[in-house]
C-alpha cells in the first residue's frame, strides 16, 4: 500500500481534542481528486467517487484494532475495511484512499494514500484496502 500522508489540519484537531482515535469511528472513502493536505479539513472538501456501482458515499468503516503508546510512541492500527465489490457498471476511477473521523461533528480528515494511478472496479471485481497490522496506519513520536 502507498505511504500515509496526513492532512495538516489533523495535527491541530488532535491537539484540540477533536479526535479520540482509540474510540472514534474511522471511515475510508475513495476519490480521484488530488487531496490538498494544506487546505482540506473535513470530508465535505473531498470529491468522492459517485455513489453506486458497488461504492456507497461515506465509505466503509476501518475498526480500531490497537490504539496505544509504547516508550513514548503512539501507534494506531486499523483493521482493513470491508472490500468494495463492483456491481452493474462498477465504480471509479479513483486514485486516493482517504481516512476521516466519522464521529467528529464535521467529519474531520485524518490522512490519505496515493495509489499512483487511477483505478476502476468493474462488476464482480473487488478493491481491498489493506492496512499494516504491525506498524499501524500512523505513528506519533
């Protein structure tokens, strides 16, 4: 999987108690529009893949597996969300996978992954986001 890129607003939102990554609901959405890490702050700033064809606007939940610190380093490990399976004419294209906090009042953005090129999912094909179960999605040192 591509490397995690944080939205700049995530740092402030974390410091101001918007996020409780140990218990909040993190969701994953798909977009083909390049994220702007400097100015995007909430899910409404992200142009998601159109609803339908196997994709549901608002994305899929990535449950918290571990949210803990060890020796001063915090690590968030998320389970991989349920795979999206194309139906009808399928869905896409998308290039970016975006994580946001669905519990936060304004659906604050956390970060994104760039897959390098656009992906389309045809009927009966699946797309799965696989997170690192050892190193986690993000670490704060």
